[in-house]
């Protein structure tokens, strides 16, 4: 159904694999278009509880936006490219009410690092490499990288990485808080799925509200505390909250309907 993506839905977890390994999974127009469609599917398909984004092959997650598509663009074209990508893909992933995890299996450069950062959190293989090398090309990040990298690792480190175009390895990325866990390549997908499956045992409406609240905090949303109070209250109107509290008091495992 997709030309540039592979999708596999098992046990409620949709694994989306960006599949242009000969171009290190670079994000061309087709990939961006199809990522927009697949994320819409994650929102709307009730069978999908969590999603994992990864890249095909053992070399790259995504080595950036497809540089070959840049040569024909003027200022308006560049702005339109960034706007469309941010609105249809990167912001949609970040705001997705279902958890989206990046399983970074190699180079995550430029738009690839930005794609990983738009996910709710990241895990990486030992060979993963992260960077925002746009200044090598006379560019800056355009898919949210200046904002999300600063949110994730702080101003000074973000400035240095984006000014020097340096690449960092998985362990350094972990030390900076850019990735949560580092696994051997052979274990990356199984370990990522384990985390997704663990989240799927939790109350889905509450998990969606965690995503919204943490996004508020990361964005410096002035009404973040207020929104937390409102959403906390909303939880009391859910079947999940009744099930979760009853199950605790009855000393049994909760079974959430996501309502
Ligand atoms: N856009 C378009 N094509 C890309 C690409 C990108 N961002 N990244 C890699 N490719 C292509 C290469 O052109 C090459 O294609 P070819 O075989 O048709 O010549 C293929 O993917 C393999 O890449 P190659 O450069 O030969 O691999 P390498 O192991 O020597 O180097 C990288 C790997 C990641 C260091 C290198 O590909 C690179 O620097 N890529 C660009 C990273 C970047 O600047 N990203 C930000 C874009 S805004």
C-alpha cells in the first residue's frame, strides 16, 4: 500500500519502517507524504495502540531530508517544504495521542534526527549516530530541530551541535538525554516492542493525557499547570479510572477499555 514505507501491525504495535536503504532512508517528498498518511492511520485506527518508527537496513534510521530535492527550491519553496513537513508529519507525531517511539538503528542526521525527536521518546542501537549537519549545506534545521533539540538537551549543547554539525554516538546521545536506552542492534526492535507492550497495559486515555501535558511543559506552555489540573479532572470521568482504582482495591490486574 505504501511505496516508501513498510508497515507491520502486531499485538497493537504498528512498526513503520522507512524503506529507502540505498539512499540511507533520506526523506524525499514521497516519504514525507506517506508518513503523513501513516500517522493519520495511527490516529484513526483503533487496532493501533502504539507505534514504532525505524529505518530499513543496519546503517541508517534516516540520513536527513533528501538533499537532491533542495537544488530547485527558492526561499518560498524552502519555507513551504518545512511548513508542510512540520504540519503534516512532525507536529502530528508529537501530538499523537498514542505513543510513538523512535527505534534509531543507525544514522539519524538532519531531518532524521528531527524525526526521531518528534517521537515521544527514542531508543537506539549501539551504532546510532545523531547530528544536525545542516550548516554544512548552508541551511538550518527546518523540521523543528532548533526547537526540539533545545528542549531535549538544553541550549548550550544544542547550540554547539547545530553550529559545529558534529555527529555524536548513541552513548553520548544517552548521556545528553536525547535517547533513553541503547541496545545492541540485534535486540533493538524486540526491546522497543517490549516498552511499547508495557505501555499498552496502562490506561490509554491517561497515557494520551500524559503526552499532552508533557508536550505543554516542553513547549513552555503558560497554561501547562492549568491544563494538568483540567486533564486530571477529566480522568475521573473515564471508565479506565474506575477500572484502575477498582482493580487496585480488589487486588487484581486492571483491564482497560481505553474509554
Ligand atoms: N539526501 C539524499 N541522498 C542521501 C542523503 C541525503 N540526506 N544521505 C545519503 N544519501 C545517499 C548518498 O547520496 C548515496 O547515494 P548514491 O549511492 O546514489 O551515491 C547513498 O545515500 C549512500 O550514502 P553515502 O554518502 O555513499 O554513504 P557513506 O557511508 O559514505 O556516508 C553519511 C554516510 C550519512 C555520512 C553521508 O551519506 C551523509 O553525510 N549524508 C548526508 C547527511 C546530511 O547532511 N543530512 C542532512 C540533510 S539536511
